[in-house]
């Protein structure tokens, strides 16, 4: 396989991860946006809160997914898809899922709010880590399953061609 083709496949994979991560993050953000006004977390206009939290979740989800994919490409560039351990992928996804919200909170709020709001920060970071772990393991597992099914179809076609 040529070098340019490998890079194209990696970019295509990152785009796919970004779309799946963005959609999932948007759903989770939308759920938070619906629940936040009910528990008195944010302001009263629920539609504005819902849209804002959905957009924030989609952006964060896409960024986490692309970050996971980039880190995976760097660390496991020589490994085949079949050889990737789901537990290792979950750990890698949890690290990325926890690092992005932490970096975002530190960049936007500074260390003062990071220390002043430990429960809120811990909740956001834990949610990011949990979603990152679950999504990364699920995406790699689905990719492995699709690859196995594709190889099985190729084997069936080869068997049929040789029997004729």
C-alpha cells in the first residue's frame, strides 16, 4: 500500500471519528441542556441552553474523537486493527476524554475556578473520561467486527471461485 494511500485512509478515519464523536457529544450536550434548567444549574430559557449545550457537546465530542484517532495513529501506527486491544483503546479514550475538558476549563476559567469548583470539574472530567473510554472501545470494536466480516465475505467469494 502506498504511503499517500495510508495517509488518505488515516484522514478518512479521523473524519469518521470526528463525525461519530460530534454526534455523540451533541446528544450528551443536548441531554445536559435539557436537564440543566430543571436542576437550576443554568438559566431559564431552556431552548437557548439546549442549543448551546448541544453545540458545546458536539464540538468537544468531535475534538475528543479526532484527538483519540490522532493519538492512536501515532502510538499504534504499525499495529493492525485486529491486534488492537479494546481495553487499551478504552484507556486511551478515557485519557483523551479527561484531558480535553481539563484543558478547556483551565484555558477558559483559569486555575482559580478549576480549584474553586472541584465537584463540577470532577463531574465534567469523569463524564468525558467515561464517554471517551466507551466510545473509543466501541468504535474500535465495530471496526474490528466490520473487518472480520469483510474478510469472511472475501473468503466465501474465493471458495466459490475455486469450486467452479
